[in-house]
């Protein structure tokens, strides 16, 4: 399967995040190495608009067949548009015929090749339109509260849980941003990640950290140092 690793420039929370050194390697290299080890991945494409990111990746054995257009690299650009553009460009200009692909975000460096292969195997086994990695939430969404302007606490959802313990509520899951597998026809035809044939690949919490802030970055660096 084709793997796309998207890495645009312009990170606001952590400047140069995708190539910031994490435990001895640029952040993006952790994802590249996991993809290279995955037995179900046969080609890896870096989608970037940044020459510095491209230069870091060139010696790893992955491909950068073209640079991402600037209009698909802005803060308000949608990832789905870039994925559609990338597949269309590969199929039209490079004589490819990709009908499905996996997206691996570099902000999930703890995801490993076993996760990648497992998600791909689930995709084919279920004949899915998409597979999205998820992690169990620490608390059910029904516990969520909102704080009113006067400081009062109210239920976020208009549902009473009658002081139930956490263990009594149905487990809830959230996408962890680590793995996305799509049929190209789903994105192009319905412009969505989800359909009636979307399945979850469940990952453990210890491999589900998505680096969004410097505290996330430092925490992952700490975890790696403890291995």
C-alpha cells in the first residue's frame, strides 16, 4: 500500500515541529522509519511544501516526487484537499493507479510498524472504505461539563448519568491522529473520511500521543528516554 506522510511548514505551536530533534532524530524520521519497517507498505511519499523538510527526508529512502502547492499548505487548508491532489497527481502525471492509501502524520512518533500493518490488514479484511486509528478516552463524554458565565457547573449534554461510576458507562473512543486509511473514491466522491464502512483500529494510550504542543513534545521525549 502507498503511504503518504504529510508535513507542511508553518507550525505555530512548535516552530519547525516536523524536523525538530526528538530523542536524537528529527520528529518526522520516527514515522518514516516505522513506515519503512511495515511489511504492508510498498511505497512512501512525503507531501511537503518545505525545502528544509524535504532535505531532511531525502536520505531516508522515501520519495518526494513533487512539492505540495502553497495553496494546500496554509493554516486553513484542508488535509482532504491535499490527499486528493496527491493521489490525482500520482495517477495522472506519474502513471500510477492508486485506489487506496494510508496517511501517517509525523506528529505521532510512538506509532510503530505493527500498528501500521495491523490497520492495513483490518482495512482489507473488512473491505472498508476507511480505517481510522482510535484510542479509548479516559472518561466518557457524558461526564463533560460546561461552565456558565456566572460560574455554575452544568451538564454539557442534556443527559443524566445518575452519579454512575466511570466503569458503569460505555467506553468511548476518539481518533488519535495516528493512522488514516482511505479509499480514494470515498474522498473524491463523498468528500469525507467516514462512511457506513469505516472501521476503528484501536491503539493503546501509550502509543497514541499526538504532538500538538511543546509539553506534548517534551513528554514524548521523556517516554522515549525511559524505554
